[in-house]
């Protein structure tokens, strides 16, 4: 317990933070599928990148697998919010499986862009991180060789397209806004005829959370981001804070806090990635206030009211 001589501490809580509409929808889809079809319901890959969420759904009857060949006959399967290559639903249909697609609608929008670019005969550049499920799913919308992954400005400099006039690009939705703008700027310098998305692919929630972290970083001595190590948008929040001049750390929950690292801080900023539930934010705040006397301020940079509908197959019980 904090004592009367414990140093005063200010916690600056970023808003918006945590769950976005796509994550809310994905979790709801798994819960509704269990309600409609009964347990077990299989889920291909983590529905979202957060172990707390995954374990909570497992307790309700979800079974998480890596590939469709691990799903028994006669049971439904849900595809994760990150999206899947076209080969996955094709295989599910071949096996006559009941499947529910929980792909975030903003990721699905990128998939449709890829289709349009392909139909126009363009070679597509995918700005993203190699191995991320969203990148695998998006690049799996077209035949191998139709897309090239771009991770850095250096990758742009090394590009040698067959027809520079027939290039277009899309981006992973959870990237750093600043880093992506540097890559796009270089692409446009090298390839003036490059076809860009009509609207930014980086999702509203990613952008809003990065803006909020920039704001709290300017007033904080340390920033704590709650999120999973395999969560791209959570890792980007750490990077955004550090590029804004404030040391930051990614923790999954309160037990990961390093109080030696926090020592000497008078203001601690806190945010959470788009797949981190609010209960973990509250857990971290409680753990800090168990050691320090202080107060909490909420720093709001945007209000969010976005919601996404569940797939038609689940509307009768939604």
C-alpha cells in the first residue's frame, strides 16, 4: 500500500486506446458462433493478437488452430480479424465446411483494392511487415508474383519494376503513420505514375491511437503500452512514443511492469493497442497506484463511434 511519504505520481491515460470496432466485431463473432452452433467452434489463428482475449474465448468453447487441416469434419470455423488468403475459404468450401469470416471490414476494403488493381493489370506494392497475418492474407488475394512487399524506404530504392507506369500500392492497416508516409513519399518520387488508394489504408483506430500516444508522450517521463508482442499496432505505439522523445515499453499485463524502469518518473503515460481489453489497462493502473500515491488524468484527442455489423450467418442471434 502507498504511504503518506510516497512520491506523488501523475498517470496520463490516452483516449482513444484499446479495442477498436474491428476487434469488438471479431470477438463478438466468435461468441455468437459458439451460441449458434454450440462448442466447440474452431478459429483459424488467434482471432486477435491478445492472449487474455484468446484464453477467455477458449474458456467459452473456442479452439484455436493454425490451419484448416486441424479442423475436424462437421464443425464450424471462424477466420481471424487479420484476413486470410483466398485459398483458405476456397479450401473450406471444397470441404463443405461452415465458416464465418471475421476479417476486419477495413482489411476487407484493402483486399477489394488489390482486386481492382489486379484487374487493371497493375503490379501491386504491399507496404507492410513480412510474416504478419494481415500481410499474408492481403498478398494471398492474387497470384504469386503479382505483389511485392515493401518494408522500408531502402526497399523502394531497390525496386526495378518491369513497367513503372503500371504500379499501385496498398498498405497494412496497422502501420506507423509517419514511417508509411516516408515510404509513400519515396515511392512517389521514383514512380510519378504510381496509383495510390483513394483513402488512407491505415485504419482510423491505428491513426487515432498513434496521435493520442504522441500527445501523452510530450508530457510524460515514461509511456507504458498494454498489448501483445505480436500485435503490430501495439508495437507501433511504442515506436511512436520513442520517436516523440519519451521512453516506452510494451507490457501484456501488470505482472510485466518493471518498477525499476518506472523509478523517478513523475508522469507516466498509458495507452493500449487495438486488441487489448480495458480490464488489462485497469489492472496496470491499479498496480502502479498500489505503489505510488497520485492521480489519473484522461487525455482525449479523438472520440470514436464506429461499429461494424456481424456477418449475415450470425444476424439471427446478434
